[in-house]
């Protein structure tokens, strides 16, 4: 099979950043033909010592308009994929399927007044991509980004978030964003200390933000720990906030590539 027939391209790692011993980010080159919508993910491939290729889905952190691709990863001890991924160095090769995937995108929704982005851990990635795309700032009057981690040192990308808000195309809309950091295992000033699901069920999250989450006006995107995603989905269903499907527009969209 020649290069034009392969379903993937070979890209080069250009930058690495370690957040904690178990969290890291990396950038790689981007094939000129690779297109994606903010919120989608790419299937990445790494070669094992045996020569076999292992594939996993990773949401893009980077904007659809960046010349590079950036990804955010956890290191799973003994994990078949991340054990290899975490060993990559600048200059190493990584494989990326030519087609982007996923439905955690704004085109899942009819317009609403406010957008809630609920993330745990590396599930933050697609929302960072989305906040670098002008569409989200045009479509919603309020945007609430809730980012839950275990410890304060896991609060990644806060510098990027602040920098996004100063960009020319965002600055006039920056007032629309409310950022809610959540740290569950230690008390940190300015952060909520409760699981997203508990804060949602008790009403503490909405009280903290000063905004009600409801089917008529709110749209909700969920990404992160599968149990969090499922628990939040069930809580929202009790509010008549249904998954948005092609045949039936709704108020909730989730990512299921885990």
C-alpha cells in the first residue's frame, strides 16, 4: 500500500510539556489535508517495540486554524497506548488517521442562550479547541467552562485560557466566559471542592455561577471520565435535557471515544 492509499499520515512531534508525572501535552506537525471541527478527535497511532501499531482517539487542544496539532494525555501505568505515547521525544514519529471523528461539536445544537462545558481531566481538550474558534463566542450569550481535577497541580492550560481571552477576535466577548475550576481532593481558594455530579445535583454549581441550567435555554457538552459523563447525562435527563441526535435535536452532547 503506498502513501496515498494509507488511511493515516506520518507526523513529527515538535514540542512536549509535562504538567504532572501523570499528565502531559505534545504538539506535532499537521498534514495540509487534515481538517476538523472544534470538538472533534483524531485517531493517533504509536508503534510498539514489536512493530504493531496501537490506535487511540484524542481530542485536539489546538484550533482548527492552527498549523500544528496539540493533544493532552494522561499516563496510564502499564497502559498499552500511553506507555508508548509518553516515551515519545521531539523528532519522533506519530501516526494520525486522515479523517477526524466525533460529534462533540456545536453543530449538534440549535441555538441556545448559554453553553455549559463540563470536563474532567484531559476531557478539557476539545473545549479549549472550541474556545479558540470564533463560532462559540458569536452563538452564545454566556459560556461556562467547568474543569474538574483531583489536585491543584492538575489544573492544566490556565495560561492558555487566559491568553485566548486576550486575542483580538475574542477580547470583546471575553466577558461571556465564566471559568469554574473544581478541585476534589484538596481545598484551594477560588475553586469548588465537589464532584461535578454532586455540584450539579445539589444545585451548588448553578448557584456558584448564577445561572440556571435548563432545556429551553441551555446547551451542555460533557467530556471526561466515562462515569462522570453518564451520571451527568442521567441528571440532565431528569430536567428533560435530552441527548441531541440527528433525528431529534436536544440540549446535551457527549464524547464517547474512551
